[in-house]
C-alpha cells in the first residue's frame, strides 16, 4: 500500500483481526466484527473522519466480547499510527464537538506519538445492543495507547446510551480528521520542537 495507508493483521489464540486504513480516503468502509453496535460505532470513525476502513474480526465469543473489542482496538490503533507515519506536515492537535439529539460529546486529540487516554463516557448497559458499556471505554483507551495519540473523550450532555456512544465516536472521527490533515504551511516539517512525534 502507498501514501498514508496501513494494513495490519494479528492472529492470536483468542482473535483473528485484519485492518486496512487510508487516512486520505472518502469515508468508505467495510466492517465485520459480529457485533452490530460495535460495527456501527466503527463506521462513524470512517464516515465522519473521511478515513477508508476495512475491518474483519473473529474471536472466542463464547467468553464474551472483551477479547475481540480489545484486539480490534490494538490493531486499528497500530494501523492509524503506521498511516500517520512520522507526522510530516500534519496539524497534529485538534478537537471536535458532536451533537446527537439530546447528547453532546467532546473529543480532543494530539497525534504526539504518546498514547494517553482520558475517557468519560457516562455510559450504562442499555440501548447498546450486545456491546457492554465498559468495552466502549476500554476500546477508546486501547485505541489511544496503540495509536500513540493523546485522547480526551467526554460526554458533556445526554441521556440515551446509544446517542452518547455514537456522538463520542463522531467527535473522535472529526478530531482525527482535523489532526491528521496536512497543513501546507508546514512544508513537510514535523509539528514538534523536538523534531519528532515518535514518542
């Protein structure tokens, strides 16, 4: 693959995950994890981030969704990090607010090379299909750590769990899109006084 793209697969005794991403896409996606709500949330990252995404995931669902959701976070995070590369020319830091009916969510990110998540979803286990609320938080934490980016994600208002989760992913998508955008004024320079965002 060429450009700001990545393709990563990971197979363990628990899961088999394959991910492709293109940061300069149009928001096209093909996502199959076996969990409808999880697929729906991942689709938001693609569509609203204008990131082309292919995800195929299978795992030991007889023990629940934890391993599969966590491992998708690992592989997708690594793919995003690889696609960002050395960060030449990127904006690097961005934030976004996403409203959805009664809900308002905030995501702020720094593509710094250092994964540090601060997540406040205010989710409980209703209206999320087969996806436990705790795994939404765990996925975002894992994505941030493996993706090498600082992530602050918070639900500011809302009552419906579906809306809160979806708004969070939409806000993250928009923040990722803005942070990964190439700023022509940088002329390819890395946006750090250290000269690197390798961590």
